[in-house]
């Protein structure tokens, strides 16, 4: 199943790190509550994934001789964005919070650079992500049907009881149902990770070198489970993302005239949708009926985004400072405790905290990635990962977790790093065309 070419402790530790990305296992070093609501963006936490990433970095520096970057522009953008986040940390009232958040930026930006230097076979990582998503999917299905935790607190599973402020539920008449969480802090973040699992499943079944029909069948069945569990997150943007991935992949197979994969993915889609409609048709109707211009989620998103733009206007060029968003909100807006949260838009959040300079550097990074990806579309693997990146960029307009929550940050920037790994694993990494 894996193409193994041992590369020592560094690569093994990297795979273990990737396996732990979904787990919310952590030590809370400094807890901040706004009223009775726990504030993720203001609390200091050290995750299991942080520990393993430190081991990855240490092993890389010890075992691999660092070389000069093959592309200076990419290196400069990564360094400048990290440096700007650190610099803006010194212009906030709570320096410790600014420094903590700047360390988070350093972690994810360095991940983009390290992934292509350690990973030789991208398919290995995709198998790990698929297995992780399948586990999370099964867990989410179980949680939804029992409506409580299932005893995996050691992996970071936490679902508060009904009535707890901030608990994610859907309303069916007078009944509230808890959405699937997995081991994530919010169902929406679980939905994003499951999109990675769907992409990985599509790539595995579409690989030209894969001749094992049994493996194809098993991975297809697993992908169906992941799609069904994505529905149970009740994240409508994750539903939309799933549609983009399935339709986009089918279009690629149609263009390539690959009849086998057209039939396979069409069947996979039909079975998944049929299962959802037959088992959860009433929930689908309720959730979709809620979505309109006056729905609570739409109005709140518009409100949060509007507040983010107002904060940005107070310091347009440099931003209000790294890690300073919620604190500034509390100073300027009178809200309910649970409403002190980032804008549901990655670009507005970066604009508010890091100003036009920070957003410009972030968009510059995305443009470099887009150019490299476009110039290196060779295999189904490349195409599907590119569709996933496009999906994430769309999601970034409707939620903030790709830059504010540990698991979301690692998922997004891991994808950027994987896109830099060339399709042909026998060739030396060359990013000079970025």
C-alpha cells in the first residue's frame, strides 16, 4: 500500500505528526474565558501535534544538511510573512498573546517549506490522511447517533452537553441534535478535514499504477463513509466543497476520457447521495431550508465580517496587531460573550490583524502556489489536489479556522506543502519555476 523508501527518523516522525493533526489532545497553558465561553483565540495551548512537529524540525536540522532555497521569492515571502507577524506582535497590549500567535504563524509557514524537503512520495501522506479521515468519519457518525461523546477524551474528543453556549446543533422542531464533532473543536473544522479525506480517496482510486481491485473497492467504500459523515457535520460549506471535489474530479476524468474512473466515481457519488437522502432526507430538508439571506448564520457572518472591516479601518496599513483581534473587539463592541469571535473570512481576519502588508504577503504566497500548481498539472493527483486548494480558498471566504484554529491551520498549510511535492517522486525537488 505504501511506497516505502526509508529516510530515517525525520520522515517517520513527519508521518506521525500528520496522523495526529486531527487530535485535539493538548495542554492548556493559559485559559481565557469570556464569561462562561472558552476563547480559543486568546488561550495558550500546546498540542500533541506541536510536540511532534518540534521533533520533525529538530530531526531535520540534525540529520539533513540545510541547503540554500532553490527559489528565493518563495523563501522571501514565507520569511517576510512570518517576520511581519512577529513584528506586529510587539504593537499590542498583551505581548505574550502576540508572541504566541506569531509562533503559530512560524509553525505553519515552516511546514510549507519542510514538507517538500522531507516527503518523497506524496501518496504515503495521502494514505495517512485517508485513514485519519475514515476514522474521524466513523467517529462522527457514531457521535451523531448516540448524541454524546464516546470516550475518546485522550484524543481530544470533547462535546459539551445540550444547552451549553456555543454548542453546534441543528433544530428539528423542538428537538436539538448535536452535530458530528470527531476529535475537532467544531464540526466545521471536521468538515474541512473530511474534504481532505475525500480528495485522498479519489486520488488513491484514480492512480494509474494502482492495479489492485480489492484496494480500489475498499477505498471507494471508505470514501462513501467519509462523504456521509461530511453530511453529518451539517457544515453547508463542507457540503458545497464535497460537490466541488466530486464534480471537478468527474470533469477531469471526462476530459481525459477515462471510462473506468467515470463509472467508478459516478457510482461512488450516487451511492453516497442515495444513502444520505434515504437515511437523513428530513435533516437535509431542514438544513437547506434554513439557508437564506435572513438566516441566523448568514446574518451573523455578515455582522462579524463588518466588525472585522471596521477594526481594519482603524489601522489599515499595519493592522491592529498579531493576536489582538478579540481583545480589540471587546474594547470597541458591546456583544454577548459568545459573539466575541473572529470574522468568518480568512482574508478579513488577516487584513484586520496584519493590515494591507500582511494580506498582501499572504495573497502573494497563494499566487506563487497557484502558478506553481498550474505549471505542474500532470497527473490526477495534481488535478485533484488543485481542486482541493480551490475549494479551501472558497471556504476561506465563509469561515476563519484556516488561520485561527490549530487543526484548521495545519490542514491548510499542509496542503500548500504537498502541492510543492512534485508528482514524479524520482525527480529531485525543483521549485525554480514558482
